[in-house]
C-alpha cells in the first residue's frame, strides 16, 4: 500500500490529485518453478540476521560520536535544514559491509524560549521521502512547530539516502503495462515472468543491500538520530506506513518515546501479506460506496451517470475501450504517457485516497477521456496528472524491499494464482494487480528480517487515528493494530480519506494538538462525527 500525495497534505504544502506515493499493493505470489528459479544470493545473511534477537544492539563509537553538520537547504523546502549521518549496513553486525548514508532534515522550533523537544516524523509508502515533511508540518500546524524541532529523514534506500533502483523507468512502465484482469494462461505467465524478472534485477543490483532495507533496521537508524540530536526522549508523528515505523520504534525503544501519534494505520500486528490481502476489498468499497455516489451526485457537472450504477458502467466501458485502443496523452511524443487499462486502474486508485482533491480531479480526468478530441487544456492537464505517471523506480524498489522482506510470504504459486483470480472477480479495481505484486515478493531474493512484536509494553498511551473507509489502511486492520498496541486510544473519523490529521476535521486536529502539546488523551476511544466533505462542483 502506498501513501498518496494527498496523505502528505498534513506535512507538505497542498497537492493536486494523488500522485505516485500511494496506491495499493496487494498480496500475491508466484508460479511453480519461478520461486525456485529466483536468485537467493542474499538469503544466507538475512537468514542469519533473522536468527538474532531484536533486543538492544551496541552502537559503535564511530557512529555514536559523529556530529550532524546542519545547513540550510531551501532547494528542498523553505526554512529547512539538512544534514547527513552515517549508519551501519547491518545493525546486528556493524563491521560487515559498507556504511550507508541517511539524509536528515529539520525545522527548528519557532519559539525557542518555549521549546519542549523533538517531534520526529517518518515517510509513508514504503518508499516516500521524508525530507520535506518538517517544513510542511510546521506550516500546517504552527502551534506544534512553535515548540518542537520537527525532524525527519529519507529512509535507507530512499531518495537522498543510499538509494535503491532495480529497474529503469522504461522497464517499470513495461511491468505495469497492459490489463491485469486478463486471466488467460499466457497473460498469467507473462505477469509471473515479469515479477520474477523484477525480483531478480533487485537481487543482481543490490543483493548486498536488500537484506538490510527493512523497518527493523530503519528504526535503529532513527534511534541513532535521536541520540545525535542529544535528546533523551522524542515525540513522534507518522501516517500510513510510518505508523508501522513508529510502532516498531516504540516497541524496540519504549523508554525513548514521550508521545506518539499514528495516523491511518497499517495492521502492524501481523505480516505484510496478511495486511495487503485485505486491500482489494477496501479499495473496492471506497470506489463503490464513496466515489461513485459522489460522482453520480455531481452528474450535472461531469455527465458520467446519474446513479452510482450508471457511473460505474461508464467507467467500465471506458476501461474496455482502453483495452482495445490505449490512449496517448500527448499524441505519442513521450514514452510512458499511454493510458491502458492498468494505468486507468492506477489513476483511479491513487485519486480515491482523497475526497477533497482526488474526487474532483479524477472526475475531471474521466470526463476528459470521454471527449478527448474536444477536451480543454485544463482537462487534458488534469488527465495527465491523474493517469500520466505512476510509481518512480526508486519508490517501487524501496516498497518491494520492505514489504517483501520485513515479514514472511507464502511462496506457493498455486495458492496465489487462485487467490488473485478470486479477488480479481470480486474486487477488480485493486484485485486485478494482486498477482503482479505478490509474485514479486514470492520471488524475492532475501529471507525475512528479525520480527518485531508490537505490544505496547512499557509505552505511554499512544494516539491512533483512522477513517472508516480508508482504502489503503483499512479500518479493520487499524482496529487490529489498536488491540495489539495495549493502552492506545483510537479516534475514528467518518469518510475514507487517507491521512486524518490536518485534513479538515477540527475535532481530530484538536485532539492531536492537545495531546502533542500537553500529553492529554481522550479517556477512551471516540469518534469525531464530522467528516471532510468533498466539494460539490458547479453544474456545467
């Protein structure tokens, strides 16, 4: 599951329609023989790491004594300072392999006289960049920025840190091209072969690094950063995948947590496979129960169907037409600008994370495809934003490295072929892509890393937020995570936007701000009744 650009709204200055950072990834695996053929060069060191305890590790002095050389980095975001820190490739064996570089950033407290400490953030994804986030949060929540140094980082494998990239842009476009709903033997074999090829490319290019691109290794990087900042304890805010990062950090270093807010929660009580297997249903629910009714309500503007059923029929007709005749968004001038059924699904999936910007943007783009020859420049621009790009090679490499190696996957190909066929039939929007993603994890060239059990032991009460129809971090999984994190409080918000804090719900924002500023939590779980309202477009 990915985190959309909308879900970053609380931590970066606005966005238009959801962009690459947040789509669904659903569980699945690979064909008989394919798993056996997949490279396993990195499995031995990772298996060794998995056998080690995830208890405290000794931090060698060469890491603990380094100094962060903070410098302004306005090219990243206004008011931001950036630095780099060095971390071991493997925290369980710091002397093995080359060190890694972690890019870090901060916005210092706006009111130094009343500074109360550090608020650390992590990015969603996995695969999102964290560097801009302190500037975004300081602007969106000035009362928080006034009294906290807000700090973040690019995870190992991401962006300005030591990066991963398994395939080129062209190779990744080919991986996502076509129609994942096609269940013919030839089409299924092609998906499995492409997934095996992708996993193999990751192993060939980064076999010495992949075993250590895990959440467990990342949270140890975070604790080194805490130490280099000179802080005994930190507060934490994380959304989407960053809820898992925060839960893992709090579980390994409970004595270092003062306050923690987990927003739009992965079910970090189980495995990635278990979590991702629930996403086809939740994305279909969001599409059918939230977006299509909104689109039908606005038929006077978009002319896509007066009822949800009519709107869905129009959407399906367009998808079928794109199967027979994909549409080039720029007349064939640029590679990767062709909308086929998979790209049509992906744009829809990204946009429905966010009702306030994503719904209108998607509706405009869908309408433009219906009359492309006469579409206005503004409509064409929106169609390009929605359908014109997908995940970056770096983002997707990091996403796979973490989700495929954090926790175990079922590698039985027949199980996944059957499961993906069932989900494609029941939940086609996201279920159709299930086989491609899971087949890659089934062929992944490393073994699972050390498991972190989340219990809440030794922690102060943690504040959790989730919307009812969040398509990516679905509510059922958030409740499981809430039960696992003993003593936590869950604030539920109606609707389905991904990312609750600073999303227009004054009730939820007030609870978060009070908690971060004073430590006061609700006495029990509660619901903030008012949901963010998707705008109603004027008729045209």
